[in-house]
C-alpha cells in the first residue's frame, strides 16, 4: 500500500512540474500513458517493487530532460529527438518488465 502511494505521489510530482516554456504535448501524452501503464502493472501485480522503482526512475529522468530542454524557452529538434528516444526506450522497458521478457 505504501509503495502504491509512493508511486502515485512520485508520478504526480513529476507531472505537476508543468511546462514553463515551449509545450511538448505529444511527449506529455506519452509520459501520461506510460505512467498509467506502470500504475496498472503495480495494481495487477505484474511489476515487482524493484521493477517499479526502475521504471519510475526512468520516468523521473525523462521529466528532468524535458525540464532542461524547456529551460531556455525553446525545445530544439535534437532535444525533442532525445526525449522521444528515451520515451520509446521507457515504453519498451515497461512492456518487457510487465511481460517478464528479459
């Protein structure tokens, strides 16, 4: 129970940071969907505590990259590509961990 509350709280903090500069709506939607998938995996028991911790850490890292990219008021193609690449990798990791694929 505490782990679920911690997870939900951590995800909420990550998304409540908001965008101060240029918006990245596609990236935000991807991240929101990934968080829902992680929470669903915790609820159904598909994810262990360790897997959840790694996946949430990956989401926090992506949030950090997004904040850093938005800090100067302009998200460049290179920054957007890096964010998309990391989100794709995170999505693959979520799938693999939920389905126990090594």
